C-alpha cells in the first residue's frame, strides 16, 4: 500500500475522551481474559486501563470538536431523515440486525433436531460451494512469489474486476453469506455477501476457541 499513514494522537490540549475511554475499556477487558493465565500481564493491562480512563476523565472533550477535523468531516446532519430506510436496507451480509431474533433459536426443537442432516449436506457440497471470489484485497491479488513487482494502491482494479477466482485462498474466513432470498452470487463487487468482516469472524473464532478449551461442553436446548 502506498497511501499515507498519518498518525493522530490525543493530548491534554487536544482531548479525545471517547478514544481514551474505548482504549481503557479494551485494556480492562483484556485484563480479565489474562487474569488466570498470566496475572502479571493482566495487572499491567489493568494499570494502563486505569491510566487511560483517568486521562479521558481529566481531559474531557471529543476529538470531533477539533476545528481542523471538523473542517474535513461534514454532512452528519443529513443522516437523520434516512435512518429508517437504512435500517430496512441493512440486512444483507450482516448478522447484527438478526441477533435479537436469534435468541429464540433454542426455543424450538426443530433448530437442533435435524442438525446432523444439515451438517451432512454441508460436508457433501462444501468443495463446490466455497467462495472463490471474496471481497478481500490480499486474497484477490497475486502473491509476491508469483508477482514480485510492485502493485500500487490503485492498480488492483484489474484483479478486483476479474472473473477469475482469487489466486490466494483465504482459508477459514467466513463471508457475509446469502441474503434474505437465500441466494449467494460469488461476486467480489457484492461486498455485503462476499466480504469476510471482522464482526462476523471474531465471534466465530471466540466460540470455536471456547469449544477447543472446553471439549466436553455441549449445546443446551431449552
């Protein structure tokens, strides 16, 4: 990538309570994760979380209040009238609007009664159903071994628009998946369905990690 990598920071003169607060929350959460397996590291995380929180609480202010930033970021007032429409459209490729509904999953015996049948179908079709054209720059560009020449930031369009499969398979990643009509086109341009996002993969990795650490844990059907 040849784009600028400008570094920004918050300070007492240019505060950013939300940035410092989010940092404190992340450090505190990580401290809880490592509390039993690495107490020393956990304590270091906690101490830094407290420092970040104290900074956020002492030097209150939003980073968006900075006039230099505000000059380049405008238009927020124009979103209110489109909120309801966005809610209706924000379905494909995202599980977030469906999380509340998913809480009802285990209330119906059908949800798990036929799970083995579904798993067999998935195993049978997995090789021909895997996404070949996911929306991921690293996967859609050739590897350094096959293309050692420099590829500029805007030189990836030819690979992005190509109908060929991605040269670098991204093994293990989960893409957005089918829409409400249960249709999935293996198309990079349809990023809502073909992009392996962090908010989809992170929860999955967390769940799988839990079952690796707790192999005897089972599904509880209520």
